[in-house]
């Protein structure tokens, strides 16, 4: 169970993603102090139990709309996330945040084939493959991998 710094009373916290060393937790939340409906935040822990007061990832990443599904890729040292507030193809698109400094961050749309005019979310990269979830036409469910 995560502490009250993550699960703040009266707010929603979801889409948790741990850094490979387990010391940084990225997540989406509608907690007070954000820029929009759902923002990305990060918290730190030295023991995986006591998490620090979360820091908002800033207005370059967060918009007045919804951000979610963070994934930190340690090989590229980049944060990937989904948003329906940045300029994109339509719905949720997948973005790359370059330089997560809380002050100077550049955000890039991953473009086609990662993004479509539907909702494209929850990207994860492995050694040689990556996966994403989308509600594009032609899949058997509401969101398909």
C-alpha cells in the first residue's frame, strides 16, 4: 500500500510506473496543484515504502486536459506518456518528454505508426519490441495491444 502522499484523500491516482531502480514513481492524478483534469506527477523513495510529496512534472508536459500512462525508458533516459491535450492526431496520442527537469522539458508527438486518430495509450518498450494499447478500428476489443 502506498502512503497518503501518493493516495491523497479526495483525489484519484492511477497509471503507476516505477523507475527500474524502484526509487521514482511516476503516476497520473487529479490532485490539487495540477494544471488540468489529470496531470503527471513523480515521487521519490529510498525504501519503496515512504514516498515523498509528489512533484508535478510541469506545464510543458501537463495541459488543461488529461495526461496519463507514464513509462520511463532507462535506456533512452526518456519519459513516454499519453495526452489528449497536446497537439496530436486526435484523441489520446503518445508523446516523448525530453529533459525532465521540471523547468525545461521538450515534448514530442511520436507520430505514425504509434499514433492514430483514435486513443493511443500505455506504451512500453522492451529490449527489441514495444507495445501500446489503442482503440483503433479492426481490433476485437475496446482497447487492444
